[in-house]
């Protein structure tokens, strides 16, 4: 019995050892497979944190690009540094996003609501159902007639909205632009999600690394008049002009109008027009999600590299399937929260929009108004397969 038992134990031991070996081999093979999936064939031995121009990725404007975009669904702290003077019946802030159906703005609105609850103000979000500047003008006029205390607007066009916003200011309404700026004399504060230069450059830096600094690339943007995307594209082109990008060529900038179907169609058209296309940058959460779906439908996921700006919730499936390896963003909840806090501070008279002024933005802490009335939320964050599951927005 003992012998048998010993044999059995030995036999099990051998089987276990064999299983362990198989497991190690399997892990190694899966690891190698994942490595292939995550690192496309064209990637060179380049340092993963260095751009094609030999600079640290995300560098510039004095901010680290790897800071966390904070909690996915931050819980409001009941006594988190509210601005008491700003609350009350007089504080009625209206958010006017590019469009109200875009999940990015729906998420940002939750931050606005959170701040409103903290400071005791009212919150409403109104706007067009699709990204449309003319319709935004009509909403501005209506809000002006309603005499809201502040309008926080993300502009589909910096100039088309300006006359109506100037009229609102003339009537004593405070105007904050957030996400996408308007002409500087048509608002008091611009709440920028991150440094525009850094946002623009980081997307080229990511794609350059994925492509080993060579190949044809295209940009799939939002509306052709969108202030934020056009500013970022300017910095993308500047980045591409640096030494190190000689073998990367921007073949076209297409516009999907922040419309999922139009963005999808533009992506398919790009694939047809440029059979050798190596990568696409889509600096819009709507565009990048639609482009990822189009790449997968066309069987080009993982073959044509895709990066840009997106929300973790919209891109999770595409990161899991390997169509997207890296993309950037900030926390839209915090953006909405900060836009509301800045509006409240303007209404309270704590700030006027002059450079150097400071105000308390609840759980986000203290902010200083910079040049040109700009308040910057924080650095952009790079999402990857490794960290995406930590975020829920
Ligand atoms: C879209 C909008 C928005 C932009 C994000 C990244 O949701 O165009 O303005 O900031 O993408």
C-alpha cells in the first residue's frame, strides 16, 4: 500500500511537474503573443518613453503627462472647500456643450451637477443634439433672455458664437468657455482640460512610437471649425515638422463632425484613399470610437494603428481587441466640476478673469487664472491595456 501510495504520490508529483512546465510554457507563449499584439511589427527598438524627436513623451509646458486623471467617478466630499459666497438663488449656471448627446459632455455635466450641489447653486445643461454652432447661438440668446447667472460653453466655432456671448456679457451674465474656447473677448475664463500644446504633441508622439517613426498617417477630427481640435492639430503639425519625423507623412485631415456615422464613413474613405495608411490620430472621443469600429469592420484593426483622445468606457473593448494600444484624455467629470466652480467664482466676484487671480475649486483645490484668462485642469493622461480598467467614465 505504502509503495503504491508512494508511487501514486511520485506519479502525481511527476504529473504536477509536467503540468507546471506546461503552464510555464503556456504563459510564455501567451506572453509572446500579447507582446506581438501590443507591439506592432513596425516598432523599432526605440525607447518606449521617447518620442521620434528624441524627447520625453508628454513633456513640455512643464507638466507630467503620466499623472492620474483622478477617480473615475469621484464622490463628492460634503465639506470639500466649497465657495460659500457663490451659492444661493443667484447662482444659476447653464452648460452649453458642443452637443448634448456626446457621452463626453454627458459625463462632464455630472461634474457640473456635483459642484452645483456643493456650492448650493442650480445647474442645467442645454444644447443642440448634434455639434452645430448656429444652434448654439440660439441657445445663448435664450439663456441670455432667461438671465441665467453664468453660461459655460464648449464652442463648435470660436467666432460664430462670439457676438451672442458678448451680448450676454453686456447684460451682466458671466461667460466661461470650457473644453473648446471662443474668441477671448467673448468670455471671461477658459477652462482648458490640459495644456493645448501638450495635448496636440502627445498624440503624434504616441503614434510615432507605435509606427516606429515611419509611414503615412491621417487625422480624423471633429467639426472643421472646432476651436480645441484645430488648436491641437496645429501642434500636431508642428511636432511632425521636428527632426525625427521625416519618414512620417500626414496625408490628410478629415472631419467627422463629432458624429459617429460621419466619423465611421470618413475612416473607411481614408482606408480606401490611402491603401498604405499606417496610422490615424483622432483627437475626438466620438471620432476615435467610430474609427476603431470602422477599422475592425474593415479587418484593419491592429494593422492600421489608431490613437487620439477617447474615454476609457467607450474604448475599453477596442483596447481589449488590440485595435487601440494607447490613447490620451483627462477626467471629463473634473472638467465639468472645474467649469462650474470657475463660473461660481465669477458670479461671486471672487475672480474677474484677470491673470494671477486665484479661486478655490472644491475638491480639486486652488486654481490660478493664467494668461488670457485660462485655467488649466491638469496634465493629459495616457491610457493603456494595463491601466484602463481603473477608470469608469
Ligand atoms: C469630443 C469633443 C470634445 C473634445 C473631446 C476630446 O468629445 O470634440 O470637444 O474635447 O472629444
